[in-house]
């Protein structure tokens, strides 16, 4: 059954001292993959924060980097946090083959074809996480939350839930492209997809908790902020995607 005790708590922006001795807040982006579609929405908030700064309320945000192929300290902690939460679920399943089903928010294929690195970034995250997991039979990456009639990334999470049940697998669902709980985890994964699984006869549906306020995850965020504070420009980003992804780590204006 789905764990009903998932904590729905948000992470507060970190306050640090400014040059005048007061405190300023660093607005942070919480979307895992740097998809142009989601980043644009969050950057709108950032631009608003910048305008507010002129009135003495906020300062410019640090420009955060994407994932490095060679793990930095904070990246390793992010992966470790996921591994711990997933392994906790797997360890509670006895006498049943386990399939780890990673579920990420889908995107229209047209966006990916234009050079958006989101799908590649999610795949790289899944690959890194699975290197530290044991006690499972297999794993798959699927996509949820399609909202328009155009072609979106596949396979879909519902279709993979059905496949797992048909193959008599216990399911551990992992919200891999979300870092905190919201409607797409608490409603879509915990209610709608669980009901689908139950209707299909599944008695072994488990959902790995989101990172939320996991201590290891919070430490990784702290390291990102601390690293950016050491650089005068606050810019710790660098292009790390293959050259085919033209939109990888571009500055949003």
C-alpha cells in the first residue's frame, strides 16, 4: 500500500547576510531537470524577485548548475538521498519480485527535439540512482501528467503500472523528477495511480517518499548555495550536456 505518512513540507529559501549587514533571501528553483518549459515558469518568479530587490526586499539569485557527469559533493548527496528512500521501500517487500518504476513529469516530444536536455538529464539521474540499489528485479522509467493531445514522452506511468502487474511484480514508484510533494505526487501517484493498481488486482504498490526535507538532500542544497557565495558573480553553472542539446543550461532572460 502507499505510504500515507508522506510529509508535505516545503524547503524555505536560505537567508544570508548582505553587504549592509542585513539579511537577503536566495530564491531557489526546485525542478530537477532544467526543462525550458518548467524553468520558464520558475524564472518568471525570479524576475519578480529581482524587481522587488530594487525596493530593498530581495537580491539576485545564484545561477545554479546542472548535473555533472563526474559527481560533485552535492550531486552525490542528492543521489544518496534518493537511494536511501527507495531502498527503505524495497527492504519492506518480502517474497515478491520488485520493479522500481521511476515516474517523471512528461514533456511534449517537440520540445525535446528542439534540444531540451530534460529527458537526458532524467535518464542520467535514474542511472546514477540505480547504481546504489539492491534487492530488486528490474527498473523502468516512465512519464506522467500529459495534458495536451500532442505527442508526449513515453512510456506512460499508467501503462507501466499495468505491465508490472501483468508480470506479477511488486511496484515501488519513485517520483524522480520532483523534489517535494505536490498534486502530482499526493494526488496522481498516491490516489489515482494507486486506485488503478488496485482495480488491476495489485496488492504491492509502494511509493518512495519525495526528497522534501530529507537531511541529506537539504545538505546538498546548502552546499550549492555555499559554493555560489564563494564566486563573485554567483554563477556556478556550466554546460555539461552532449552538444546535441542546444538548450542545455542556457541563460533565461
